[in-house]
C-alpha cells in the first residue's frame, strides 16, 4: 500500500476515548426523608414515641455513558500542532535527508515538517510492543500499553491521544515528503531523458559525420594517388633512364 493510501485509511480509523469521570453524588443516607413526611419530634418522657421517618427508596446509580469515539483525523485536529492537511515538508537539494552512506534520516523529515514533540513517541510505543510476547492477545497488549501511558501521564502529561496524533503527523510528514521527492525526481528524470535523447541524436550525427569523413578521405587519397601517378609519367618521360627512374635498367638486365 502506498504511503498516501495508508494515510487516508489511517485518518479514518476510530479510536475509543477513555470514559468521562462520573459526577460526584451525595452518599445515600437513611436520614433522607420524603418531603411530605412529618419531621420527627424529640423524644419526651410520658409521650408516645413518634413514628419512624419514611426511608427514601435507593436511587439507581447514574448510568455509565458509552465510550466516545473519534477518528484519528479528529484527534489530530483537537491536539496541539498542525492538522494532517497542513503538514507539507518539501524535498530540496539544500536540505538533503540522505547521508553519505545512503541512509535516510527520518528525524530530518519530521524536522522539516516542524512536528511538535511528544513525551512518549509513537516509536517508543513500538519499542514497548516489541517487548511483549507475540502470542499475547491484542486486547492484553492494549491494556499493557494503557497502563504504561496512564502511569506516565502525571509525570509527563502524555495521553493516548497525544501518541495517536504523533504517529498520524509523522505518517503525514512521510507521505508529503515522499510525494515531494517523487515529483522532483520525476521532473529530473524527464529532463535527463530529454537530454539523453538529444545527446544520442548528436552522437548519431557525429557518427554519420565520421563515416562521411572516412569516405571522403578514401576518395581523396585515391584521386591524389591516381593523379600523382599520371604526373610522374611526364617526369619519367623527360628524365634519363637511370636510377631512380623506373625505366632505369637494373644490373644484370639485357641491354
């Protein structure tokens, strides 16, 4: 799945929020009386005992509201920092995120996006999950992480919402940077291909010029050689038949 598709899917995921704290209610007391019942009088000797006050019926506890849910996109919107559609780190030659060994610095990408820091990052959650047994059920894993987050909440202020926002924003930064880098790479490849095509055409032109020069060289040498042989005949005609004339006899030839 491509990064932008992963981001679109992740933004629509629903996250269950922790239940709201129940309202504090007055403890039930046997002294709660019905407003219509008479107020008991103090006990006085030689007088009949007043009837016991009516006991108010036990009140049912307030019903627990169902847990609220939000999409990941809503959680990010409600968290301090940029929304997902506002995260657009651009790739540039002046801010390379690839070192000399060819390793990509994800921290540099997040830095270009100006993402806010999280006291317990998404990467730390992944490290925590890696320590849990693989066969542990997902609900047990979630409970373990929640216990850890809740234990850190008072000291660091971290919440599950903050972790979800951190992971989502980093995913958005990766998607935006990858798209920006791919666009720039595509433009470079298009220009380079055009230059290569032009160079190949120039190379073919040079090759044809070389072949033409070779043909003309052969033609020119042949013409010059032929004419030089003709002119040499004139010189041989008027010269004595002695060496180096080609008509000079060699020793041993018959006169």
